[in-house]
């Protein structure tokens, strides 16, 4: 059954960014959740071609700015490529994923999205120095 949830992007030292995500099924895997999110971001970007891409992962040939990622030249993003980057980032612990304050750790973990669920993508900042 189709439902919606709130996505919250957070990282230490920056403001949170929230938006609504539509999911086709309440029951899905963590991998499907990540790919659904990335697919919606890529679709929205490709349709509108704004100056900045606000997404989970940084596209190739883009620089990070306060408003997201600025591509050097406007172009269509590849949904599969961006999804694979996001899945790799999850596996490499570049972000934590929380569903209603419960950490999700495995891509094949089955989860249930309920109306009003809060999914937090907490981007981790690597430490600099020793």
C-alpha cells in the first residue's frame, strides 16, 4: 500500500533539511528505501534542471555548496549510478540511517514505513588530523 514518510537530512554542524517521500509499499528493504529516495531526487532534478542538486550523494563533476551540489554543467543524472553511490556510501558508513529513531544497519533488512514515519539520514563528517 502506498504511503508517505518524512525524510530528514542531518549532519553535525549544519541545519536539517526535510521533505516528504512517497513509497509504493509500506513493507520494503533498507536498500529499496535508499533507492526510492535517490530515484525521486534524480527524477525531480532531471525534470527541472535547477542550478543545484540537493541529494543524498554528490554527483560526479559537482562541487558541494551551502544549497546542495552545483554541477559544472547542467545535465541529466543517471538514476542507477546515483543509487549505487548511495548504497556504497551506506555500506561505508558515510551516513547513518534511522527509522523513527531506530538505527538501520543492513541493506536487506525488512522495514515498515507508516504514515508519519520519520527517516533520518545522518551524514557523518570525517575527522581531520590524527
